[in-house]
C-alpha cells in the first residue's frame, strides 16, 4: 500500500508535492517522478471542475479536474436536470475498495 492508498482508505485524499520542482507529483508517489526527491503530502483542494459526464440509469459518472491538473473519475451526486459540463463541483468523499472511489457534489448545492 502506498501513502496515497492508505489515506484514501481513511477517507482522506492526499497528494504529493515536490518541493524542488514546485509541482504536484501525479500519479501520487513517494518520490518525484522528475527529480526523484522525496515528496511532501498534503490534503487536496476539494473544489474542482466537471470536465464531462455520462448517465447510466440512475447514476451519473463524470471526470473532474482538481487543482488544474488531477483528473478523477467518480460518481456525481447532482440532480440530472441541474448538471452541466464545466460546472463547479467538490470532492465529497473518497475511499479505496478494489481501487479508488470518489464522490462529487455541486459546489453550491444543498446536498
Ligand atoms: Zn521534483
């Protein structure tokens, strides 16, 4: 298990920053994939943008971009009549169960 997966299991989404490259290391790793320095871990900014979505029966799935770089596929808890590409969404919950699981809600919603 990586640090990333361990924290996801606890419901925390952490990402790694390389302090020498001043960049986010993604996919998450204990070492920078550019300069191999150790990374520092921090919580992600949960507010992002919905890139695209699709509906499958009652479920809505989408791709969300966080911190202008990280793209995640997750479940959207948004009324299907209110959803639009490019809208502001935030990370509501995350977990790890045979792979990362993410749930997003509208930034200004009542959910
Ligand atoms: Zn680096």
